[in-house]
């Protein structure tokens, strides 16, 4: 099982679109995809579209926490979009729902960027 | 034995029997473990939320086996045995790697926001009982149990 990763330019930043399960096997690929975005100079925002992610485990959560920390270091906004019930439940279990900026739609997330 | 139409997996006398799966200790097989567990957890009558958490808890336990018992070596073996009876749903995970040091198993504080350390917390959230047995020859037997009376629809 692989995870598909696509990047799109949006306003002042980038959107990373993930599709597939994000687990111990695939989270290194997600981390690499994020690394490519963080190499882009001048980016002010990162939106991660999770609409295609039906499963995420603690390694996926760890990858997103790392992304949040990198965004803070680089002065970038990080927004998560379209969490499935399964992924939202993992965020609630980890008590991270209020730590991340989470939006229901891409339009909501990219508004004002 | 049948799994058709959501019937319980049982032999002729009507008693539950374990369903077993053997996979290598490579993270790519976590997907196979989850897909194997899904119909078994659903047939056990758990709510969607409980079912998701049980699958997550087992996934995290297997990830810990890969990381800590086998040190990332993909050539190890994980044997998963699932038992669904009237009182409880249990998952037994046997490995042949480094024995678990129970003194080092602890979830991190959830208000300590940092990568990692959540796997044990997710296991505890899913199951009523988690036991590690290091007295069964090589490796460790981890048994995860959820009581049926806590099934919510």
C-alpha cells in the first residue's frame, strides 16, 4: 500500500494532497514530500489536503507534528483540510484537534492566503 | 467454519476458534494486518469508532514490535491470532525478537506536543487489557483484549 503525494501552488504557498493510508510504511514518503515543500523559498503557507486519507497512525501524526514545528520555524501557516472520520478520531485521541488549524474544505483553508 | 453474512467464526460445536495470520516484520504488512482485522472486528459487533480504534491499537502494537523487538529488521515474524467469543475480543501478537522491557513502556503526556510516543496511548485507548508475556520461549506474546459488554452501537 503506497501513499500518493501531489503538490499544488496556491496563493502564497503550497498544498500537499495525500491519498492512501499514512502509516509506519508510508509516513517516510510523506516526510520526504513535506521536505520538498519546505525547500521552496518564500512560501508563507502549507495546506495539507487529507481528503484521500482513510487511515493514519501515530507515525502519520508524528510526521504532521514535525511539519507544524517546521512551519513555525519558517514562519509559515499550516492548515489541514478534509479529515475523514477515521483521521479526525486519531487527532481527537491524541488531543491534537485544537493544536492544528483544521478546515472542512480547501476553499475554507485557502481563504485569505 | 464460515464468515458469510456476518456470522461468527465458529466450528461445528459453535465455539469460537482463533483466526491467525503470519506476516514478516516489514511495515508494508501493517496494511495486510489491518485489512485482515477489519471484517473480524466488524463481525464482533463493535461500533465503527471502537472498530477503528481496535485496528489502530493493533497496528500500533505491530509497529512497536517491528521497531523495538526486531529493531527494524524486516526478516522477523509476527503471528497474529484473533479470538472473538461471547465475552471478549482478543488479539494475540507473538514475535521472536528482543523481549519487551515492561519498565520502558509508557505513553507520553498528551500535553507534551512532540513527534512520537503516541502508540502506547492509542493501544490503551482501544483495549481494556494489555499483557506482555516474556516467558513463552523466544520473544514476547502481547495480548490485547476488549470486553464485549462495552460494545456500543
